[in-house]
C-alpha cells in the first residue's frame, strides 16, 4: 500500500525489462523458427499433386509456420527446410490373402513431384511405404535441363547439393521411367527405391554411378532387367552396400560388379536368374563382408579365391547349380559367421578345414550330393553355432553317443539320417526349430523324443519312417508339421500354443473327437488344421465352437461321415474348408455363417440339397463335384465377383444356366495364372505362407496348378435350355466344361471373346448350328470336344481347332477336316472318291466313340492345400520336386545380417 515511488519505479522498470526480454525472445524465437518462404511455396506446390485421404498434410497451410508442418523439420537457425520425413505406417492383420496388398488407404498417393528437390537445404527425404502412383519431373526432366541455357537454370537443374538420403521405397505402384534426375544429387549417400517399378529405365546404372558420395544403394524388387553384363567397370567411388535382389536379371554376372573402384562391403544379388560362373581369379572385392548370391542359376565350381576374402562374414550361394567340391580354402575365412550352400550340386566330403571357422554361427549345407561322414570331428570348434542344417542322400551322420557339443543351437535341420538320431540332439536345450526330413532313422525312445519336442517352437518332420502311435502325445509347438511319417493311432493332444497343426498323409485312425472335444482349450490359437489323407472315421463332431480362430481346415481323403455340424458354421474366420472325398451326407446349409470362405471343397461326398446361396463375396473356389446336389443353379451365385473356379460337375442340377455369369468379374481377367490363392499368417519370428493348388485332369493327364485357373465345370448334370450369352463375356475363362447335359442352341460368334480358353468341352448335349469361324482365334485352345451334338456344316479351317476327329464325332451333319467326311462344297472339286473310305470312317468313329466314353472327364479340383516350405526361401525348388502336397513357410533368418 505505502510503497515508495522509487520502489514503484523499480518495479515498473523490472516489469518493462521482463516484457522486453519476453518480446526479444519471442522475436528471436519466431525468427528462428519461421520458415523460409521460398521453401514453403515449394512444399505447397508439392502438396497440390498429392492425394491425401487421411489428412496427413492437413497442417500444411500457409498460416502455420511451415517448420511446424507435419513431417517437416527446419534448420533452427536459418529456417530452411532440412528434413521431410513422411513414411506411411501400415499394419498387417494376422491373416492376409497372398494377393492382398497392405492396406494403404490412409497413405499419401497421387503424384510425387520432384519439385521437392528445389529445397536447397534439404538433406533427408523419406516418403517410403506410401502409395504414390507417378512421378512428376516438372519442366526439370533432366534431358530438358541439359538443353536449357546455362545462365538461367531452374534450381533442380543445378546440382542439388545437400540431399543425403532419398527413400521412396515400398511405393509399389510407383512407376519411375527415368532416373536421370538422380545423377544431379551430388551429395546423395543413401538411396532406396525398393519395390518401385523401374523396368522402363534402362540407364539406371549410368545415373547412379555419377554419384560420388553414394554409400548405400537399394534397388531390390524393382523389375530391373539390365544388369549391364558387358560393362567392365562402374564408377562407384564410395559405395558400401548394393542390394539388387529380386529383380529380373537374366544375364551373366557382370564384370563391373567385381571390378569396382570402391571397397564395397555388402552385395546382394539374390533372387534373380543370373546364370554364369563366378570369375576364376580373385576380383576386386577385398573388403566384402556380405556376399549374397542365392537363388540364381549360377554354375560351375565354387572358386578357391573366396577363401581370400579375409573380411567375409556371410556367404550365401544357396539355390544355384554350383558343382564340384566345397573348396577347402573356405576354411581360411576366419571372420565368417554365416555359410549357406544349400540346394546346389556340390559333391565330395565336407572339408576338414571348415573346422577352422570358429566364428561360425550358421552352417547350412542342405540338399547337395555330398558324401562321406559327418561326425563330432567336423563340429568340434563351432562354439558359436546357432543354426546347423545338413543333408545329402550320401552323407552319413556318425556321432559319438556320449558327445556333448560346444554349441547350443537354436535351429537344427537334418535330412537322410539313417539308424539313429544323433544323441547330442537332446543336449540342445535352447533349440526352437527342429526339422528332420527323409530319414529312416529310429526316433526311439519315442517318449523321450516327443517330450523333447515340447520345447520347440517349430517342429517339422516330413517323410520319415517314425511308425509311432501318437495317441495322447502332447504337441505344444507353435507350428507342428508332421507330414508323411506313417504316424499311427488316434488323436494327439495339443496345447493352446499350437497355431498350425498338420498331420497330413499319415495313418491316423479313429475319431477326431478326442482332439476337438476332449482337448478343450480356453483360448485356442489354432489357425490351420490339416489331417487330410489319413484313415479317420466317425463324424465331424459338434465341438467347433471352441476353435473359432481356425482359418483353414483340411480333412479331405478320410472316411469321415455324417452331416456337416452346425458348430462348424460358427467358424467365422474360416477361409479354406476341404472336406473332399469322405462320406458326408445331408445339406450344407449349416455352414451359412462361414461368410469369409475363399475355398469350399466338398467334392466326392454324398451331400445333397440345393447349391449354397449364402456364400460370401470373397469365395474364389467352389467345388461341389460328385455329390447329389439338385435344383437350379441359384442366381445369387452371380454375386460372387471373386469366383474363379466353379465346379459343380456330377450332380443332379437342372434348369437353365443363369444368365448373369458375366458378374464373375474375376473371370474377366486372364491374369489368373499369375495369382496364387493362399494366405499369410503373421506370427512373431517369421510368417507362415499357405498356398492352395488346383488339380486339373485333362483326358487322363493330371496337372497341378499352383496358380489359379478360371474354370467353369457344370458337366454331368441335367441342365437344359440354351447357354446364356453372358458366359461368352468371361474373357479370362480358361476352361469351360458343359458336357453331358441337355443344353441346346448354337455356339455364337462371341465365343471368339474367350481368348484365354485352353479347354472347352460341350460334348453330349443337343447343340446345333454351325461351328463359328471365330473359334479360330482361340490360340491357347488345346482341348476341344464338341462330339455328340447336332452341329452342322463345315468345320472351320486354318485353326488350332485341328485337334482330332474325336473332337467332332457324333455330329452326323458335320464335315471337313479332321473328319474324313468331305463337305459338299469341297466335293465338287474332287471327283475321285475312294470306295472303301466310308467304311473305314465308320469303324474309326465307332472306336473313337468308345474311347471317348472312357476317356473324357475333365476334372478340376483343389487337392487340398498345397504349399512348400521355404527355409530362407532356399529349399523351395527342392520341395516342389518331391512333395505331393506342399506347404509354404517363409523363415526369415533370425540373425539379421546387416
Ligand atoms: C539447433 O539444432 C541443433 C541440432 O539439431 C542443436 O544441437 C542445437 O542445440 C539447436 N540450437 C538451438 C538454439 O536450439
Ligand atoms: C552437376 O554435376 C555434374 C558432375 O558432378 C557436372 O558434370 C555437371 O556439370 C553439374 N551440373 C550443373 C548444372 O552444375
Ligand atoms: C576392370 O576395369 C578396367 C578399367 O578400369 C578394365 O580395363 C578391366 O578390363 C576390367 N577388368 C575386368 C575383369 O573386367
Ligand atoms: C567413369 O569415369 C570415367 C573417368 O574416370 C569417365 O570417363 C566416365 O564417363 C565415367 N562413367 C560414368 C558412367 O560416369
Ligand atoms: C536386400 O533386399 C532383400 C529383399 O528385399 C532383403 O531381404 C535384404 O535384407 C536386403 N539387404 C539389405 C542390406 O537391405
Ligand atoms: C522320402 O525319403 C527317402 C529317403 O529316406 C527318399 O528316398 C524319398 O525320395 C523321399 N520321398 C519323398 C516323396 O520325398
Ligand atoms: C475307408 O473305408 C473303406 C472300407 O472300410 C476302406 O476300404 C478304405 O481304404 C478307407 N479309406 C480310407 C482313406 O481310410
Ligand atoms: C452382380 O454383381 C453386383 C455386385 O457385384 C450385384 O449387385 C448384382 O446383384 C449382381 N447381379 C446378379 C444378377 O446377381
Ligand atoms: C481332294 O482329295 C484329295 C485326296 O483324295 C485330297 O488330298 C485333297 O485335299 C482334296 N481336295 C479338296 C479341295 O478337298
């Protein structure tokens, strides 16, 4: 109250000072963060080309300081934009279809404009995993730049000197037809365009070799075709890492790669089709640490010089055609941690020198032609070994039963083990992945073995002769894969940890009820249940309510019977259901809540009632072949836009073919054969990939397709009326079988639309009229059967229709080649006719008739889920060769290499 004026003054002064300071700081601060106007305008220009469905760039408007815009960072003194960091984050659901792309509906899309390169101080640019479709070079397209006068270059045409990192990877639909602009980014150190389409850019190497500072370069899966096989020298001066895996290189290994002026340390050329030998003499790769050449067609010997790459840590030559012995010189690679030589044609013994590789963590030499003995002597020094995989039919494992290894493995694969499993297996208490294949070894004592297996996460036994009874054995690995081992007895017990349970092709018998009903689990994680090709009997049980996580059930080729239970209808996650070749009867309406089915295979049972009309939109394969289904084909089916295989053959279907089949939009495209049906289960560690296959029988030849076909088979029913024109709009249709029905009418000219058609069977109906000339354009047609109809006139000539007279017999009014009956119009010019000819003709027709009766039968079927197991994608080819039914696993390497 009675404060003296002087103290008031002091207070005022202090307040003023405070104000000043605040003002000063706010001015200072705001001037510090205020973004440069030119930069802001550049960003706004960039924004105009971008489609931004979820408002990622909503903060990008002029009123707000652009240094505070999302993803933008400025230099805190100059206010110039230095970082643009806007990768899109996508999450994958646990189960996704193989042909389903990541959901990118929230990511940036539209046009990616290189106007951003006008940001003179930008050094970090990351728009990875977005969904950009095109790239906009503006007027700056580099060729144009070259033509512009030197004095007045737009900024881009000057060299953008600050950019260090450019990441546009995983924009899978982005087409970049020109990389010239990159050569101007003279400070670029890191470049990734992984997954971007670059097939139109033929000069990619030219553009990047101009970059003196480039250290890392990722162009994997870019559809590149030219690896410049004849270029001897490339100017990279700073390059450390080069990833060109998964492209379309088909030529030789290029010289330039081994003749770099820099000391490269990482080269990945895996998953191409490069087909030469490795150089004979030591190339310039002295500092290389990682050399990945797997999954190519490389051949010839593994050269000795590899042993001189002193710094080499990882060498992966698997899945090639290397032959000859494993060079002993590899034993000199004292830094080596990972050596993979799987699936080659290597022979000879395992060199003793490999024992010098005391840093080895991974040793994988599966599926070669090695001979000799592998014993503890070979493994004594590998104290760091975590991953051991060894198999060759001629290799003998002979371990001292008392031996205790110096290592604790995480992963073990053995194949062709005779006599006994190595006793040291049971010392491996950290083991998580165990794979044993093609072995005749005894697994005795089985109790000990099954008990040991409970510690595993991944338990995989294929094609062994275990002959054990697994009733009540507890299986608790996340993935259990026990295929073709002649396992006997009833159902095993499973723990809640089991996600994949495959007991395909064994001799299991009895009911599945103990597994499903007595084994109640609070929270089952089971996604995949496959017990096809066993001797199971009894009913399906009504215990499916407890197994809601199931995505895939295969119980085909057993002796199961009864009706399809209601509880199975509660499996709302179910995508694949194979119940083929059992003895099920009754109606299938109990499944009507399984709206997510992709494949429903109920073939070869005694099921009856009407064709299901409750199927969800996503169904791709529907096989009801050889049952007792009756009634009309419901028009509701036409809503199944994804349907690619419709097999209703051998039922009692009547009435007309619905006139809305053109609604099967998936059948409009002939890319079916590039699609696989299957799904990926994303599990921690590595995903499980399951693929389905289709088995098609054409005149006794059984062909198995791992990709989809567009197929309609309605044969052997009592369908009547004419074939609706809409069917001829299915331009991707590959096989059409309407034989053995009561169909009539003509084949319209529109059949020429079905350009993808490989097989058509209209035999044994009442079709009439002439065979249209347009069938001549069906270039892929290899099976044609029009026999036993009422076709008239001349068979069109000059076509693929040629086939044989069997295709046409039983049509008395048809004439012309390949039938011997000459058409009247041709007869005029041919006045000589041999007397005996007609008799011969009749005989051969009779004979063919008989033959056709036995031989036709074009069956389309899903023979269960087929797949392959990929270990590091290495064994794929080998599995494709010998497993009747295959399973895909992708096991990504545990020990990351980079
Ligand atoms: C400016 O940024 C640099 C690095 O980003 C940081 O080290 C420095 O402290 C900042 N200066 C100011 C005044 O904020
Ligand atoms: C860009 O750099 C390249 C090589 O570093 C040089 O040849 C070219 O003249 C430069 N272009 C401009 C416009 O400065
Ligand atoms: C390596 O490059 C040089 C040019 O620098 C060339 O003369 C030589 O032939 C190349 N070597 C090979 C093996 O291609
Ligand atoms: C590589 O460098 C040489 C000279 O060192 C030069 O003549 C040549 O044009 C360069 N090639 C490329 C593709 O940059
Ligand atoms: C190279 O690309 C492949 C395929 O995308 C990937 O698996 C591998 O980890 C990459 N290597 C590096 C060093 O990024
Ligand atoms: C099963 O293993 C044996 C060796 O034990 C092998 O000869 C045979 O080819 C294998 N069969 C299949 C189908 O892989
Ligand atoms: C099913 O049962 C029949 C007769 O009992 C038998 O002949 C057949 O082999 C069995 N099929 C399977 C797959 O077990
Ligand atoms: C054709 O498909 C569309 C949607 O895919 C559906 O709305 C329509 O009802 C279908 N037509 C018929 C006749 O089923
Ligand atoms: C006439 O008959 C002969 C054999 O008898 C045959 O080679 C020729 O192709 C026929 N010509 C016509 C036009 O059909």
